[in-house]
């Protein structure tokens, strides 16, 4: 629904995180997004935490979205880490950032302490 609005505001605990059109907001995400389907997305996110080149992970059902600066290197390193951990995954692919990606990133990096 928010994708159809001319302008939206992202808020948490009564504070504004960002405001603008959906396209403007998604352009604020300083990383590219790689989508990686996984049998256990939570375990996959834990296995990827702290890997060099991976700025963050976000779980959505049966997939983990990986925030990276370099798609090829990030995907290669992520798949190698999941293989080493014995975690089943599908083929990763670069996807366009979503408002959810931006919101979760802002919660981790800019949200005021609750």
C-alpha cells in the first residue's frame, strides 16, 4: 500500500526516521540487496552475521535479504558461508530494495534508543 502513496513517513516510537516518496526513500539505502532463499532463514542470518562484505541481514519468511556493497562478492561469500554451515539454500539474486529493507536498516542505524 505504501508504494502507491506520493509521500510517506517512516516512524518508530513517535520519532521520524525518514520522509519522502517511496522511490526517494528506497534510494536512501546505501547498499544493494541480495535475496537468498533458505530452508531456515534465521539460522542463515546468524551464519552470515559479521561476515566481511555483508553490511546486514534481514529475514522474511523463507528468505534472507543480504545488504551488500558488492553483489558478486557478497553473494559468493554468503553462499560459501551457508554451505560451510550445512544450511540448505537456493540461488541468490540481486533484487530492488524495498521500503521494508530501508525501514529495518534505519531501525538498526538511526532509531533513537527506546
